[in-house]
C-alpha cells in the first residue's frame, strides 16, 4: 500500500502580513519543503497540497519539492484531493504549521488504518485541537482515503484539518501517543515566524545528532549541534565551507608529505570533520550534489592521510612496516565502509574519519607507528564485525 502525503497551506502567518505559514523559513528551507522532506523520508510517493491561494513563494517551494522526484499536486477542495489520491493509499496528513522530527513521523507512517497522533490535553501548547478522552490532536493523522471522500460530500464551509480529524475520530481512529521528549525537540503547531525560528533550532539540533557510531556521537554530533543551527539561518554557503576545508586538507596532506605527521594528521582530521558538517548542512538544504561530493571527501581524505602518514612513519623508521600497516588499515576500513551500507552500524564501529582520528592521536603523542597499528586493528575489528552481521542477515 503506497504512502501519500497531505499538506495544508492555507493559513496566514500570525506575525507576517499576507505570508502563508507554509512559506515561512524553517531549517534553511521553507516550512512546507521541510514537511515534504519528512514525508519523502518516510516513503511517500505522492504529495497533495491543499491551498487557498498560490503565492509566488508557495509556487517556488512546490517546484523545489517536485525536483526531488516525487509527484506533487495542488488542490483547492477535498473533491479535488479525492480525485488525486489513489483509493488504496494510506494518507499521512500534516497540520498547517506543524514542526516535528523524522522519528515522530515514523510512528504513523507504518501500515494501518485511521490513526491520530495525540498528546495529553494538559500538556498541549494551546494550538493542539481537542479530540476527546482527555487527549488533543498533535498535528499528524494517518487517514483512509475514504475520509477525504466523506469530506468532499460535506458543505464547502469547513476547515479541512479539523473536519478530517473529526471524521477519523468518528471512524474510531487509533490514538497514538506523542513520543516522550518530542515537544522538547521542536514538535508543535504554530503560525508565528518567531516561534518557528526557535523550533527550527531545536529540530536542526535533533536532525544532526543522529550519528550511530562512537565518533559521530562524541565528536561530530556535538560540533553539529553547536554550528549547524547557527549556519543555516545565516545562509552560510556550503561551497564556502567546502573550499575552506579543501584548503586545510591540502596543507595537511602537504605537511604529511614532508614528514610533519602530527601537524598533517590534525589538519586533515579537522578538514574531514568540516566536510562532514558541511555535508549535513547541504542535506538540510536539499543540495544533493554537494552532499554527495562532501560524503566522498569525508571518506577519501582519511584514506589519503593514512597512506601518507604510513609513508612518513616508514621513512622515519627506516623500514617499510608502517606503510604496510597503513595500507592494511585503509583496505580494511574501505571494505568495512562498503559493508556498512546494508547493515545497522553498532556503536563501536569505526568510520574512516574515526580511523584517522586514532592515527592522529598516535602522531600527536609521538608514537605514529603505534597509532597506525591500533588503527589497523580497529579497522580489522570493524570489518570482522560487519562480516558477522552480514552473515546473520543472510
């Protein structure tokens, strides 16, 4: 059963004259683009947008959504929406002005009949609509397409959101409790630009804190929580960050070529982390080409640095052992990274940036050969763990 999204873009912002809430800035894009990204991430293959008027800002946002390879239709009534939606689809409706995170969307995106995301009435923020039983609707509903048809049969002077929620309640929709902590992470419904800015920071912080491995959680995620929410509203260009990282990486690789192992490793590690942060920023802004290029840089720079570090350590030691160890670490790391594309990485897995960080610590404390040896062992352990997980899935 296919998943279709229903977005509402009819309400004007409370503090922005003649501006739709859906077109207010949020997380580097417009709010409706962010909502569409959540739906696409949940597996939606079609999005229907309910509009009252098509402003230039809304048209631009809809055009950018369509570039992501998904069908986007604009409608002005429930009858038009019913014609666009496949009768066997399940419809995920997001409230006008809703801000939330992917994990909350996932609670209702799964298979099933009518369902309403709810929160205890005493916890609601004043904008959630009461649905009875001491509960309030928290802005997300999974609907049978028949509810849209039932709405189309009613008189036109209805509020689409509220009426669909009432129809779902009458059809004994399941109540799904809002996950704990969601309100603190930016979940809510509001039509004030200032509030959306604050919630945008919370949502961005949550979005960039999803790393699974120890390096992502201990190094990348804290920096991302600090820097990405600051960079997005100020429209710091991804290309500018990437060029700065490239300059630092070139200096670092050059330092390694001339035997300055500690300095070179520190600079390349810094450049790699900068590429990872810039990649997150590019993903949030839907700059897919830049995000892919930065992802490759995040993988490639550590490999180059490790090989040059091994070469420098071999020259310093007067024998080729360190270089062989570095090559082994790169090969094992590359194979482990390849395997990680089809498995869930455990916390202890080492990514290429993490391997470079281990080698960097060895170089900084004056033990580059030991650092490379530990790096190779960690890479081998990661590869072995990946192979074991693949065998269990087979």
